[in-house]
C-alpha cells in the first residue's frame, strides 16, 4: 500500500499529454509576416490584371465601342457567320475525339504496363512544347495531295485532308491532345484500382466496371479536361491557318476572320468575333468552377 502511494500508477495512454515537437509551433513556422503576404498578393493580382484582365477587357470595350447595333451588324456578315459555324463544328469534333482518346490513353498509362510507356507519356506533351505552326506544316507535308506521304493516295480515294475540314480537325486535335489526359491521369493514380478489382472479382465486365466505378471517380477531371480542350480548340490559330488555306467562306475559322478583318481595317468586326471567342471560353471555365465540388479542408 505504501508503495502505491509513493509510486502511483502511470495515467492511461489516452490521458497522456500530446507530445509537442521541439522548436516553434507549426502555425508559427509556416506563417509568413503580414508584409510578405500582402506583397505576394499585390504582385500576383497586378500580374494577372495587366497580362490577362486588362487586355481582355479592352477587347470587349472595343467590340461595343460603336454600340450594340454595330455589334449586331458585324454578326450579320456572311463570312463571319460561316467562320463561326465552321469553328463550332471543328471544335465539337475535336473535343469529342480528344475525350474518347484522352480517357483511353489515360487508362492505358495508369492501369497497364507495357514497353515504351515512358516514351508515350513524353510524346503526349509534345503539343505543349511545339509551335502550332510547326504542327500545321508537318500535317501539310504528310497529307498534301501533290507530294505528301499519304495525301495523293487519300485524294485518289476521294478523301481530301489538307485545305479542308478533316485537316483542320486533325490540327486542332493535336494541339489540344494533352489537356484531357493531364487532368485524368493524376485522378486515376489517386483513386487507385482497388474498387475496380473488387468489381471484376464480383463478375463485372470491363464496360460495367468503367461505367459504375471508374467514370464516377474521374468525372470532374474529365469535365475539366473537356472544358480546357474546348477553350483551346476555339482559339487555335497557327496550325489551322497552315492546313486550311485560309479561304474566305470556305476554310476560314473565327480566329482567321479576326486576323483578316483587322488587317482590312474592319476593326469592329474583328473585335466582335474576338470578344465572342473570349466570352465562350471564359463562360465554360466559370461554369465548371461553380459546379465543381469543393475539396474538403
């Protein structure tokens, strides 16, 4: 009994005080001085304002400088309407192609091992580092109908690639290829394949596993990748200009119309089309940012 009084039993582990690491508390170690935080905010906001917000706002201001009637009149131009329609068709086709192949390539890179996997992953980033003009020139050399590798054969079969919609779609698909893949791959790596293996062990086939397990887990990555691909496809200029021939009322997209109108001193029409392209891209990004669920803190 006396021994218990002199040496009382140790408290349970649950009641033991938390161990605080030596040094300053974590909040003090990662908290920057107020002056540094405000300086970073000012620099960041100024950078975005002068590089993005201000120039974009000037496009919208000049588009409406002559009033709404001038804006509507610019949209009645036949060349503008045909260019907008062609841009929409090419964008939809390019986004659908990038959606299918982007998700497929993402699954291939994450879920399977094969020779040349690293090479394929590196090649996917080529469109981000190569100038679109180089892409258009490469397509022109391969698919032109005179001395291209495949152009003469395809044209003998009645399929024209260069200076027509297929070549423009190929150029647009190329420049926007990595956007879906680089959004989906990290999410696939994060969610792992435990649930997919469990579904297959219970008798689900590949399509059922993808539709019920994989797709719900990557749906927001797919949506965001599609939106980025859409915005990139709407604004493509260099590659499309090379392979389209820039023929008025035939193979001229909205970005090419902007260039032509501006060079012909029809600046109101140029600003109107540019404002519409910018508005469409920004609207998509804003809608996805609003609908996308917030990550838990």
